[in-house]
């Protein structure tokens, strides 16, 4: 399945600017002039609104609360530390920031076991001790229908680990390098690329190497997807950080932030809406301070239900 109606979301307790991730995540913006309590409250309101919208659209949302201690400023982004696959496999990923490693809570897996069949847990966390990282579906964007794992290599997306992951899942790895307009390495693949059943949204110009760009573009087209290109400016507005889902009626949805939606052209919206309903929710606090958007807030659950 390329898309699912089952998702995991973590309700944040200590949402804040994460200094440990800021060097490689240029999407984060510090706002020291705002009271931390105000930031937390705004993040909660944005989170709860997104959950309500998803449920109203027919998505099964499993909400788990973050814990008070230890403080985990990025707990709202669970897609980076785990992925949940159709064969019953759970992958746990090595995380760059020490305070993000704390997000991997065994009780969350236990909660999922109550409703889903978990047959195998593959824990790659040990690579954290030798400074090799692969941050879940931030680092890897899966084309599940065609068993391809796309990855933009960076300090937080290691090539060796990509191959290990792809081998475990029996997927074909497809890696490349990508940069923003200032030449800064794009740290996560999912800020520039989103794969739905019938189309792919991608900032293809971020791939500077012409052979790599041609390979990615040709693969997208050969797998039967319409390639919808977004600009660098749209990428900075999280237009690549969307997520395709399927609701309980079998209808296709494309979930995004209001910032991302507002950045799209009429033509882009027309092309996307041929295939799905576009759903947008404002999450300015989480986007600005956390440096991640709607896709990062949602961990898809492909595990077989009990």
C-alpha cells in the first residue's frame, strides 16, 4: 500500500526550539522573545486542530501523549524515529540529536501492539554511537507500490544505513544529493519530496548533478507517477512536506500546512486535485520553531490490524 488511513501522532509536552538540530535544519527559526509557555500552548492548539481535521476526514489517528520528563522539544515529529510496515516490521532509527533519541519510547510500541500485529522490530539505534544516522521517513521517502526508497544524503541521512534499511525491507535504494539556493545541504528528503499513488511532488532543481536529477525524474515517470515540480521558494514554505493518506471510505487525501497550500500555484493545485482532496491546516508555530510541517507530525501505520 502506498497510503494508509492509520497514523500515529505524539501530543507534545515540551515543544520548543531545539538547539541540537538547528545547525543542519535551516527551516527552524528561533523566537526567543516569545514566552515558552505561549509557544507550548500554541503548539498544542495547532496539534489538536490537525488531529481533529484528520479524524473528521476519516483518518484513524492514534494519539499518544509526550511525557513530562525528560524534555523532548521535537516529540511532535514521530516519523523520524520509527516506521511501521505492512509485513509487521517496526524499524527504529538512529537519530542525530541526543535529545531526539529520547523520543524512542517502548511504551508507544506497546500501545500499538494492542491494535496491530507487530512481528519484528529492527533497531538500528546502535549506529548512533558511531555517528551514523538515518532519520526515518524524514530521511527516506518510500514508494511502497514500487519498493523504492528515495533518499537525499546528508549528515542525517547515511548512505550505508540506507542500503541496510533497503535490504531489510527488500526495497531498491535510490540516493542523491540536493542543496538549497545557498548551497546548503538539504537535511531531510521529505522537505523536498512527497510521493502519492499517482503523482510525486518534488523540488527537482535541488538535485544539482544532472545524472542524478535525470535518474530521479525518469524513475518517477517510469513508475507511473505524474511529476509535479515545486520551486525552491515553495520548498522553504513546506510544499514538499505533504503526506498522502487514504480515508476510511477509500478516498485519497493530500494533507499539508496552510503555509504550503498558500505557496502553490493554481496550476499545481489543479494537477494535484485531479487525484485527491487537498486538506490544509495552519500550524505556523510548529513549522517556524520546530522546522517541520504536517508530514513530519504524522507517522504512518501500515502494520496489519488485529
